[in-house]
C-alpha cells in the first residue's frame, strides 16, 4: 500500500472526525457504511473554483445540524446532470434514469432495491425507443418523474445534447454523419416483465420536458421543448392531440416571444383535469369533459411575494410554479415557486391560491436572498404518509462570516454559484416547518446539481447528484436516512 503525504488544516481534521462519528452512528442505526474515502478528497474543488467540502466551508453558529448521505455507484460513468427522473414505486423500489450530455451516449434506466441495497440496470432509453444504431442524436434524458398506472411506469424522453447559442441551450447540431434529434418519446415500463413499450413521439419532434398522467382515464399530458407545445395522449385510442404552442415561442424565442416553459403538471384524478402555468403567471387547465384547454379565470400565480419578473427574459422561471403535486386528502394542488421558494396551495374548486410558508432553508431565510439555482429546485414531493412535504433546497455558505456569492445573472437553468443542499419538511395539517440541515457525503463533499427527489416507504429520501470519486465526476444516486417517523396516525 502506498504512503500518501497529506496536509490539511486542524479545522479539516475536526470535520473529518465529525464525519466519521456520524457514519458510525448511522451504521449503528442500520445504515451501511460506504467504502473509505481518502482524506485528500476534503480539498477537492468544483469547476466553479470554489470549495466543495464541509471542512473548507465553516457555517454560521446557528446553522442546522448536518445530515450524512450514502452514495451509490450505478456503473454509468457518463451520467450527467439529471432533472426529475426518479420515483418511488408501489413495489418498494426506487426507479431512476441517469442522463447524458453526449450525442452518441444514451440515457439509462435503473432500479434500486432498498431491501437488498442492489442496483439493477433496466435498459438503454434510445434502444427502448427503437432508435438503436440509427445514428440520430440519442435520447439523452428523461426530464420527468415516473407516473405509475396498473403495474407500469410511464415516462418521457428528452434531448441531452445541446448547442450553446447566446448563452442559451438550443437543440444540438448533429456532428458529421449524424442526423438530428428524432423527437422525445412516451414510454411505458412493465415492472413485472421488465419490458419497455414505445407509445408515441412528441409533436414537431421536439423533446418532452414535462409530463404527468391521469391513470383513471388513461391519458398522458406533456409540454415540449424548446417551443412549449401542450399535448395529450390517449392510451386506449393510441391518439395524440397537439394543442399547439401555449408559451409564445417558448425557450426558442427572443425578446417578446421568449417564455420559460413550466416543468410540472398537476392532475386531478377525480375529473381528469390537468393544470400547468405559463411565465405570465396564468394557470391553464385541460378539461377532460371537453378535451379542451382553457385559462383559469379569476386567479393566477403573479404574486408580490414571489418577486417581480420580466417573463420575456431567460434565466428564471418567471411566474411559473416550479414543482407541484395533487394531494387527494384535501383535493388541492401544492406547489413551490422556484425562485422565491414559497410554498402555496391552489384550490381548483374555490379557484384560489393561498401562500403558506417560505420553504427555503433557515440560512436562506436569514440571508433574505434567493437560492443559487437559477430556476429554483425540483426536489419537492409529498411523502408516503400523505401529509408531509419533502423539499431539497439550497442554503448559503459562509466563509469568515461572508456569504459566498455566484454569478449575478444567467440565461439558462444552472447553479449561479455554490451552496449547501438542505432537506426541509413541512407537515400540512399542523403547518410545522423543519429544516433538518445540510446534506454531506462521507467524503465531505456536498450534493451538487440536485433537482430530483423520491421518498421511500420508510421515509428515506433519494435523489440524484454529482458525485466525485477517484478524480472523476458523474451523476448518481444518494440516500438520506429517514428524518421523521415513517408511520403517522
């Protein structure tokens, strides 16, 4: 075994010891330990040129406690930043897609079994779409959570290969010998047989950015990228209806025609309605009884608390909601406005939006500033108890009492600077907010580019993050042990 000369500060040594103690406590509580990581990982830096380890970033004395997460290796080193693309299914497993940013390396789907701690590769997404060896730009992403219906997981594919033009992501220009992106697909995965089914291709062969499903009526709803077309697909009839552009020219526009596209659709299973927003704050509703789209009258998301936005400019979500879910217990839509981090609920019967709480981390609340991810965070979900909201959100880092800042502006969805990742819960019936603290890996690194979440049956939180090991960075799965009782009366 080679000897390594390691030089690090006393503060780093204390943090390393603290991490070891947390790991031992985790192990005693039934959490398996990951393999040892060399202490020099404490000095690892991110491309932003800023520190990334807990030891290098002392927090304010009043900061919440720290959470230790376990990381996993899915065996896919090409995996890149993944948005949504993960869900907990009824069989107890965690299903997820790891995305890529290359024109010739497809996204892959996996299943993690919490009972055995095993990861099973399920398939190549481009191959599932019937496009293997066609030399078209591959299906590089799934940008949506899975929708489970009658033993199958329904999801959609998206392009992961972009060309950056004027600081904005555009459809990737195919290299010589390759053909353009063929369009996003609607796919179904049968959990019993392990087989994929290719259902349909997106209108105008765009990517599918946003999707949800009405399982009762067998209808899938989606928004395309880059122009933001709304469509619905009827499973029984195999019929796709394109409602056209609802976002001006969407993220392909310039000036007055630019609109950031909504990333989340809420579905009311009682009447089959599907709801989403546009950058102006208008709430749009798909009417199942008329198979038609309409604008909700008398209410919108243009709230003073959310901030003031020029919805014709890129780099933010405008007045769109960031992530939403339907809560059957009170038949309401709960959501988070990405940039401000405000939790709200929308009652479709009363046609009223009620702002409940700023759901950002405690350090963010004290700083009075938005979080660093320019669109806000997608890691927002209802827990298995049907009453707890789980939210993975940012928190500022302080060095020598000074808040670490990033870029002032950006023209796309990205982290403008480095920050912590906090786990926040909110109990809906009691309005109890808890910031459980910042999450760290055993190496001392913090999760980066986390825009996903799945809550297991036991309350453990799973998400996808950049993970650096052996000098190489990939996106992969991590797990935070349960922070609340798994069963509530």
